[in-house]
């Protein structure tokens, strides 16, 4: 599988809520990368792990990984490699705020119910075989 195919597949897995599998593919890309993009892929590894922690109910782990992800991905805003990085960073920051806000009130059961509201897709624009842009 080519690097770009792995990337597209990882994004698809993330967007389908398969954060663990997305993490694996992003990690392969990160480990194999020999350019400045290494930190970009690492940010997506941490984003995927953070989202996995979120859906698993490990809110402390989610916040930790999301913070690390934001720190790395902010360096690639607003857009990098056909990814709307600004959108991803903004959504991750909102998610961090919401989790931390719920933790202050010890209302984690309410957060558990609202998790699906906080999950967001990675916006990836690639050309289809007709040369048009897909979302």
C-alpha cells in the first residue's frame, strides 16, 4: 500500500469511528516518514489515540493525547496535505475544553452520553478519478 493510500485509509477509519485502526495506520506513516511531515503524522497518531480514549471513557487520557496532538498539528495550520488542519485543531481544542469543563463538575455520566456529539471528522479533500474534489 502506498503512503498516500495508507493516509486516505487512516482518515477513512478515523471518520468511521475506528480510532484504533486509524492510529495504527497513522503510526506506520509516522515511523516510516523521513521528512518534516513526521510531526504531522505523529499529531494524527495522538489525535486518534485521544479519540479512542474518549470513546473508551478514559477522559484524562483523552485530554492528554488531544493536547499533544494540538501542539503538533498547530504547526501545520491552516491546511496541509489536503487536510483542513485548522478545523481539526479547532475541534480538538473545543473537545478538550468540554471534557475539562465536565471534569470540573464531576458530571462525567453526562459527558459519556454526549460523546457522539463531540466526535468530528477529519476533512480531507482529494481528487476523484474525474479530477473533481471529494469531501
